[in-house]
C-alpha cells in the first residue's frame, strides 16, 4: 500500500467504526423510533384510594394528573415531596379542583387504605393515596417504569428504595414529562394550569 494512502485508510476505518457504533447505540436505546412518539409510561390499573373508592386509569380522563410513588414509612423524600405538591395545589386556588394528584404506594404490605388515610391527613385534602394488592402494585410499577425494592434494616424492619419522580400526565392520561417541583409553588402552579 502507498504510504500516503495509509493515513486515509486508518481515518476511514475509524470513521466507519464510529458510524457502526452510533447506529448500534441508537438501536439499543430505541433511537430509531419516531422522534415524536409518546413515551411508553402509564397504562391500565385498578387501585383503591384512602376512602376505599376504586381508582383506575379512566379516573385520569379529562384532568391533568400528578403521580408520585412512595410509602408511608418513608422518612424524608416522600413527606417533603407531598408537602411540595400540597403547596402547588394551594397556589392553584380553585383551579386545583381540576387536577388529579395521586400518591401510589410502593409498599402494599404496610400501606393499607387506612394507613394511607392517616398519613395523608397532614397534606392537601385533594391528594389521593392509592394502594392495592402486591400484584396490582407490581403492575402499576411496571407500567410507570418505577424502580422499587425492599431494603432490610438491622432491627428486622425494612425500608423501600424507589423512583422519586413526579409524573405529569395530560387530560388523556398520557405521559407528558417529569414534573419539576423544585421551584416556587406559584411557578409550578402556573405551569400546571396550562394542562387544564
């Protein structure tokens, strides 16, 4: 091979391997899907709220919905997030009546409807705590792509590691995006009102 052509062959091989690697990466990450395709988050579920009423995905229809997953024995993240959600609902005034706000348990063993009712009594009354059987909870966790894992503690008790996003669903029950709660309640409320 001509010595002057050798660098071109090396550069060509490098560029070719970059293209192949990029195509493989896009394929693995789902990058070949249509760019505007909605994210596959959410789906059918049937759970019970803290008053014993059945709530399904159809309950979301016609209203924007905030969905947060947690558990009543959560020491800090869950109560903080529920307080912040309560502040956003308060900042919305009467418009908050047009929003669904769901707190779905990742710990069905301990989070009965009665436990959820007591726990949520400290927060905005429009927050609904949803629970169900282990199978029902496993189904909704899978549909929302929520990570949840039981972590044993030294005293024989346990805690839960879990995804701590707030999901914003539109009036059709379709996932919009994670809802940013780390801002002034008035700013978050104004953002949420756009989906009414």
